[in-house]
C-alpha cells in the first residue's frame, strides 16, 4: 500500500491542492449566493423578477441583475464540479497501470514475490482510499453549494451529479475504467484519451437517457404564468410543479385523466393539438384547441423526494460498474504480457 | 553444489511474436549452482528465454521448468525464489534509492536490508539520491541490488554489465561469483561480452537465429573443440567423428574449428586448443552446429 501511495502521491497532492482552491471558491460563491437571494427574497418583488413593477423597480432591478450575473460564475463551479472527480480517477488509473507498462517498471513489480493480482488489488485499495479521502469532503461541499444556489433544483440533470455522492462514485468508476483501458492499450496518453471519451459517452448517456426513466414521474397541470415563486436557487419551478422537483417534459392529456399518461398518448394528443391550431389562418390559440379537444397541458416531473433514490441508483450504477471492471482487470492482469 | 538438479529446463520451448519466432526448438538444461551465460547476437532469443523463465511471458510451445516449477503469473512461491534483472533496468525514477530498497523489502519476505545497504555503500551510491539523478551505471547497480538483496535461489540477469564501466563491470563479476559461492544460488545471465563468459561462467548456452546451437559446461566445451589448420592441401578429408563448426580459407590454407568427440591424432593437421571465446564466435558465425545458418528475419520485437 505504501508503494501505491508513493506512486500516486504527486497526483493526489495536485488534486488535493486543486480541491482546496475549488473549495474556497465554492464556499465564497455559495455564501455570496445565499446573501444575494436572502436580499432578493426580502425585497418588495419577493424574489420574483416577473413581479417587477414601477414601484419596486428601483429596489429589485439591481438585485435581480446581481442574481442573474452570479449565475455565470456558478456555471464555472458547476463545470469544475462535474469534471473534477472523473479526471482525478482517470489520471490515477492511467498512472497506476498504463504508465507502469510504458516505463517497464511493471517488469520490476511483477518479478517481486507478490502476485500480479495482489499488486493490482493494492493499486485499487490505495487509489480508492485516496479518491474517497479527497472527494468525500468535496462532495459534501458541492452538495452544500447546490443547496445554497440551486436548492429548488438539486434533483435536475444539471446539478444532480454533484449534489450527492454520485461525484465520488464517478471518480471510482473512472479509476477502474482507466485501469482496464490501460491494461489493454498500454500507453498512458492514448489510454487517457480513450477513457475520457468513453466516460463522457457513458455519463451523458446515463444522465440524459437512463436517469429520467429511473424516477417515478408525477403530473402537474401547467400554470398559465409558466413561472412559480422565486427561491434561494435562482431557478424556478416551472408550470406548477412543486419546488425542488425535476421538470421532465410537457404535453397534453385528457382533462378527465389524473394519472401519468403514456408517451404514445401524449404524442398523439400533441399531434392533434398542432393539427387543430394549424387548421385555420391565423392559427388558433392553444387554449381554444385544448377546450375543443378536451385536453389540458400538463407537466411531467420527478418529485424532489426521489432525490436520494436516484442518487443511490446512479451512484450504485457507477460503483457496480467499477466493481465489474475491477474483476475484469484482476482476471486480465494474469494474461497481460510484461 | 548439488549435481543432477536443474534450475532451468526447457524442452522444445518456443515463443512466437505475431509472425516471427523469438525463440524456437529450445531444449536445454542448466544445472544448479552454476553461473550460466546465454550468448548470442541481438534477436537471438536470450531475453525471450529469460522473460519466460521470470514468468513475465508465457511460452507459445514446449515446456519450461524453473527450479522444478512452471513459471507463470500464478506460481507465487517461485517468484520468491527467483530474482530477475531486466535489460532495461526499470526503476521508479521518482523514488529515492532508499525508497527503492523499501519497495524491495515490502515486496519480498526474504529481503536482506544489510546486503542492500552494504552493496550500495561499497559503490558510493547515496541512499537519499533520487533514482533519476543517478548515472546509468549507478541505476544498473541499484537494480542489481534489488535482485541480490532478495536473496533468490536463481538469479536471471539480462545483460547485467551492459551499462557499466570497466571497473563497475569487474566489481559486478566479482559480486556474482561471491553470491554464488556464499549462497549456493545459481545465475543465468545473458551477455555480449565473451570475456565475461570466460571469466566467471561455468556453463554456456549459445543462441543463434532464435535457436540453441550449443549448451554445455565451459570446460567440456573447451575440451571437445579444436582448431585444425593445414597448409596447401585443401582437399584433405577429415577423419570420421568430427563436426566442422566453422571453416576459414586464406592464402596460407584452411583453418577449421571442429567439435571432436574422439581423441584426434592426425599428423597432417596442426591442432590447436581454442579459447572459449573463439568457440562461441565460431558457433555464432556458423549460426547452427551444422553450419547451415539460415537467413532469418531478426527484427527485434519490442516485447521480446
């Protein structure tokens, strides 16, 4: 284990320093965001930019402007938050195996008394400990930051990956992915490039295609204003969905229906609505056609109380995938030529 | 020294790298307690044989036994008993020398730290130095120290003297001889330096074109080879029982290096006793014991 620490410590130190810088910045950003929202919510417009009137314009406009502009810096924190753990895991993984193969130190390591399986197991244990030690506090901090600046939306795709422990699970998965690819490609640069592309594809695919289908959606009738009340988040729960929920998509369902409609029904009704609106020139209003067809516009959303369920599902997916990759690499390492 | 027990035994051993053979039809037995040299040109299969013996790669055909066991990634106890020095002398460049020793200590139950520190002290290699700051020769010595301090029964050394200056080389040879004498361990080393072979090795394996062309005790080899010379009689036939290894023609006549199994008494030939170096060179030039060396693609595979 000491050998693993000795080999990985410069990378761990670099990421640790980066984590400190990111943490300080995130802390400052989060506190600033909290202050801004506290002021905005207590202003006459009550944190609702749609509620700006001539009387409260002076008080609210500058606050709204500050809230809006801080969002750009939030995007940077968000980007770093999403990339940090995967990059850390990938670089540790590439250094653990592909770098050793390229430097040929693997011939030294594999001719010592311990077995290859023990050698790789130590790499996993040591590196996972490093990942957890550095990522766990960062996960907690990012979760707090999401709460401070996005609390009404921590379950949404945008911030979900850095809102719980998925971040750490991603780091561990990336480590295992880089180990397997390193055993196969044997060149650090190429291994890192391939692993980044693969992880990006898996992450985006899971986030956009799989995750929305893992929750149990609920239905809300769309409100005409399209805007809910402001929160400390800077985001708004749209169309009548409760705060802290994840709006998935909008569509139509029969007025009498109160359950979650099927995709095919929503598609069919949307087509009917479009046909109705386009049947005359100028086109008919949505409310007229909805009344004619007996449908109502709805919003499908995943309630905020499913946050931890989805965290366990996504985090579990990455951890199980990491365990499978680890098993594969422990099997393959016995066959790899030195 | 216990005769009759082999440290390395290969039967029809072969290793194929995609389209080329790294080693083929290799049958040999290296007895215990010897310092054996693998000699041959680049691409002849020396490193391939040593890597298979160290369990770093698997044979494509044939069988290989090291200390009575088949070397593979699964034979844990064998790795404890075998020390291997790769020809690239891989070391963790960012480690300090003392950390390399700690690496060896943590990975080998039979490690002797005193041996390691004494050896490096004799060579004036500071323990606090970074490996990357050492010269090539010093790095080679550190790599060798890792091997020796493991106190293995069998040392597999791939060109151990390649990066060393003459003094360090001399020290290394002395060290190896002492190691064998002190611990009854065996050494199999590959080398291009025929003078080293003559100086310390008591067993020689000559490889050419990926095949073993000679494998025996050095004393026996020297005793069973002769240089036969004759002036102005090119058509003189050789008596039976003689195998011509290499033949040279020049203005003064013929010169043959031959393997003689029987006492040779023919007054028409001038008979000289060759040195081990001359014998090995003759085999290398001939390419095979029958002088039928074939043109073989000797492209060195990176993994070899």
